[in-house]
C-alpha cells in the first residue's frame, strides 16, 4: 500500500491519482514513487479502553511512512456522543410489538422492556457534564 502525507494527513493512493491536472488510473508502483508516494507500514495497535480512550495515528515520514498509534483520552463531547448512540440503539430495541404484548399482559415482553429501560438508565448515568474549560 502506498500513500503520502499531505497537510498532516495520510493520503492513500487509490486506483486513480491526480498529478496536477492529470488523472492517472491504475498507476504503477514506479509512477506512485515518482509522484512522491511511499510504502506504508502499520505498527500493531495497542489495547485501550474504548469507553474512555481512542487511538490517534502518528505518522513518521522516512524511506517509508510508518503509522504508529497513541492512546488519548476521549473528550467529554466524544464520550457523550458514543453513549448517546448506545442509548438510541437501546431505545430502538423497544418495538411496537413489545409494547402491545406488554399491555396485553405478556410478562416476557414486559421484562424485556424493563431490561431495556434499565440499560438506558445505566447509560445515562455514564454521561458526563461539560466543564467550562472544555467548551
């Protein structure tokens, strides 16, 4: 795989690359090198707590581009966005059929709704408040 770093971002060479106003389809390895693309080597991703942290890519540009990873803490906004997505996923588990069956006295449906509501409550407890210095 070939790529180059442009404005601090890794750009992967695809089947179509641009050279000024020229579009090159299916460029050869030689052509990619002429255009400044280099081989990319990825290091192993470290383990991290996905609820509290994320991986940030670090690029080292030499004879080849090496992609390594740094574990960084999620911002409050990122953390809350993940929790909100999980809440929506839980809410979507409550179907009209579950509600109709619970109203009719189906204990299984009622237990399912209760379990989902409990999961939602627990997720809401994980939401963080935004501190003034984070805004």
